[in-house]
C-alpha cells in the first residue's frame, strides 16, 4: 500500500507540468507497466482528481481541474518563492486574504525542510517593505473582474466616483492594473465610445455578466502605460510634470515604474508624470534622482524649490533666506 501511495504522488508530480503525458512514457518513468498506469489513473479519479485522457499517437494523460486540490510538489526555489509570496500577500492590498495567506504560509513552513526554512527566514530578516499604503480591494471584486476579462464578457458594476456620487457602469473589461498603491480596471465604455479607468476599490460587480465581446487593442498597445498616464492627475494629492535632462531609457533604470510615467522627448531629455503625498515629499524625491530637471507643473512646486534653494544656499554660506 505504501508503495502504491508513493507511486501515486510521483504520478501526480509528472502530470502537473500541464502537458499530455503518454502512458508508455509515464510507465517508463515510474518503472511499471502501462496497465499499472491506467489503474493508478483510475485511483486518482476515485480520489477526486480529474485526469483527462486522449487516445492516439499524440494523446496521453493530462491533469485537469477536478473536485480536489492535488498536492503541490515543489522544488527548492519554487517553495521559497511561494513562501515569500504568501508573506507579501498577508500584508498586501487585497482585503480578506491576509488571514488565509498566513494559514497557507504556516502550513507550508511546517513542511519545509530545515535548509529551506533557513533560506526563507534569512530573506525575511533581511527584507523590509517600502510599499505605499493604499485602499484595500475585496478579493471577490478582483475575482469577478478577472473572470469577466478572461471570458470576454461585458461587466456591469456599481461605481462610486471621486465626488462620492454613485452610478451603474457597463464596460468591456480589458485588464486589471496594480500600480503598487491601487488596483485599476481598464475597460472600453460603449456608451462613451472611449477607454475608461476605474478604481477597483470603488467597484461592486453585478451578476450576471453581460454578452461576450471581441477584445480591443488598448491605446498604444500598453494597458499599464495608459492607466498610469490616465490616473496621474488623480492618483496623488499633488501631481506634477517634470522635464528630466536624461533620456527616458536611462531614467527607467534609475527609478521604479511605480514612481511615475516616463515620456520620451528627445535623445537628451524626457518628461516624468509623477506625484506625491505632499509637495515637500515630491521635492525630496526629485532630488534623489540626481539629474538636472525643470518643473513644468505645478507652480507651487516651483515656489517650494526656490525657497529650498535659498535655504540650502544659506546653509553653505550664502545670503540668508527671506523669512
């Protein structure tokens, strides 16, 4: 019985790569006959695992979505990656999965061999999170939106605008975009004949979903860039547009994509559409880029930089700044 159980686990591991596995190949890897493979497949089906079979020269067995979750057989790097990902999810922006993530992490860490627990603990001890706080999104909302995107079905939802007014919207959902601070849905609005971006934390999907649609190409072919460009004026309390005297390709290596949207101007400069929680934080961030820059907007940021310039000049022996 023990030998059969071990063989079933090995068979599950072989079927988890998502490819069709010929019976002869499985028999060779397990060191059994093809008849034993067929019997083991039936045992897995009785246990609730869906194993699809396709006859013919190019056929074989494939593990499908059944009524039970098969045990995941992970290599060392995969196990560490899952553990780190679960810990990040426990402190993430999706509401309702924190406790679930911690339970799953506890189960995983109990089963990790000591060498892998040491790797996970070392990584955890050496890492701190600098993720910006943002509103949380209900996991059911993200799941419903993702399902409509995958099935190419029109999505109806209640939406609360930035002014607090509620409305019912109907869009062709294209992509969910996470900026590191908020979740957004990019979709085509048939009533307005244009692309629209919605904050997922302000959405409440309605069921059932609408008719199927043919997906459209997002503006510029890049959903992330379009969302960042569109929400630049609303995602931060203090948005700004700055000209940096360095090519966009070089700036992209100096700053994270969540810091703002880079727009190429010429071979020597680019525009940065960004923002901050305050003008002081924004001025400090621009100083850390260590490149010459010009503030195009807002004027209040230019005034602040003038005052800071005078204060810094006084600090090194210049004229004392006016009070």
